[in-house]
């Protein structure tokens, strides 16, 4: 009886694992390609102006990639919502500690975006020195 229960539980667990890996394989990666015309900070690191891409690898994670698709940094995010979905992909930057910091990423025609969880800068928490918000032109993957 004990062996029968063990075999049933093992079969169920293996089935769940097989189904979850199949579902994960069906997820399409969403990529935004962007030319950022200014130096910026994200994930506690500074980056020069240039060509980048942002790929949503998980619902709560983004990857910042260089122009050759190499992963530069993984970013944890949380959902943020708007009433009006952007017609084009959109990146939002805020001025924090004299840096342009990437704070939000919005996919085209989606009312739910990704708010990037910010690390602490220096000795204290990140403090907003101004409410300046900038956006960068983004495009769809080709």
C-alpha cells in the first residue's frame, strides 16, 4: 500500500514538472530595442549612451543586453498599471542622485508595465533630487 501511494505521488509530480517545462518553453520572449542617447543607471550600475535591448525573461525579471545581445544585468521588477497603454514601447528615466535612472519599462499596447526595483546608492537610500522624467525612443524587435 505504501509503495502504491509513493508511485502515484511520484507520477503526479513528474507530470507536473513535464507540463510546467512545456509551458515555459512556449513563452515568447518580449524584446524592446532602444537607442539611449545619454548615460544612465540601472540595477546599481552605470552604462554609457548607446544601443541596448531589454528582454522580459520572466514576468518579474528583465535583462538589459548590449548591442550584441550579451546580458549586462538582470533586473527584478514589479507590475505597474496605467489607464492608457502606450502606442510604442516606452522606457521611463528619472533623475536620482544626479543620474538618469531607468525606472519603468512599457511594452507596446500593454497597460501593465514593469517598475524596476531600485538598489540603494551609496550610504543611504536612493533619494529623488528632482521629478524630471525622460523617455527614450524604443522600437520593436526586427
